């Protein structure tokens, strides 16, 4: 009996031609830092819905917003600045990691110049929240991090979850990528950590300007709105024993 092999597929819904965009990943993970930050980027940069990714391994659901149904995993893009974002409204189960990673590499990697991934790590103190460090898949991306004055993460460690799978796939395929590790609240969705990674890392690295005022003014509202997604992420992670959490000498 042969094992069933399934793959994810990308469907373009709007023709957008951007000159070597940077892909910024915003999938649900620890503290929902990536999701909150990329929601802000997508909105403020007026990115358009470029396409959707589908796979049998994704949860059999649709989400809706403003009275309209939308696909679960979506890609947005714009040309000025040249940015592409990857979003999901729910945490994805472990069987979806590999198909999604293969789809990003096989169907999207030729379109973007480099990728930036975001991983939340539980801070050990309130003072650490929002601290950002970076790792790279190539020496050129490491140089980009240094040029953007983003501290290089100087400890060994492991990143799991869908973000770890995507970074691993980029590394194996020699796709230039950066992983930004953000210290965030151990238990709650963290708009302040998202604000910090935008201001101290994404803005200088990708070269755009984002107004993060809303992350201060609407912090409580954002926390409440994202709490359901955070609980769903936690449930999926516990069931699979597979957290995105960055594990280093400090975070065991």
C-alpha cells in the first residue's frame, strides 16, 4: 500500500507585478506576533489580495470578514514598496507544514527576492518583551541584518512549527531568508512585541514606513480579537507537541 502524497497549490486571483518583492510571513505562532505585525503591514501598505494557497491538510474551514467569505491561507502583494505577505486566519496543523513549504518554494520563490520570517519567543521578564534578534540562511542576508542594525542571535537554538518548516525549506533550497526572533508575552497575544519588530527590524530591513500608533491605541482590542486565534494555536500546538517556540540556552 503506497502512502498518499498530497501537495499544496497556489492560485493567483489578481495580477500584480512587483520588482523582486520581499516576502514577509505572518502565520499564527507564539504571541501571534507575526500575525499582528503582518496584518498591520498588509493594511497600511494597501497590499492587494494576490492569491490563495490550498491543501487537503489545511483545516476544512473558511473564514469571513466584512460579510464576505475568504480562503484560509492568502498571499498579498504590492509594488510600491515591493512587498509580499503570507497570512492565515488559523494555526495550521503539522501535516500542512511540508505541503505549504513546498508550495511557497515551488510556486512563489521565483517571484520574491528574499523572505523574512517572524518567530515569537516567550520573554523571561517584562523588560525583554520586544527585543529582536536575527538569524539568516545566507551570508548576504546576515550582512543585511547587520546593515539594518538588527542584532545577530548569538546562541544556538531550534525553531519549530510552520515557521521552522518554512525556514528549513528555504535553507535547503538556498533561498535567501531571515528569521527575526521576537521576545514576547509568554501567554497572551502581544501587540507591543509586534510593534517592536516592525519598528526596529522590518522597517530598516525591508525599507518601508509603518504607522504603529494603532498597536498602542488598540492594544486591548487587538488582544481580545486575537485571543480566539491564540487559543486555537495553543490547542493545535499541544495536540501535536509542536510549538513554534524558539528554544535556546535561555528558553527551554
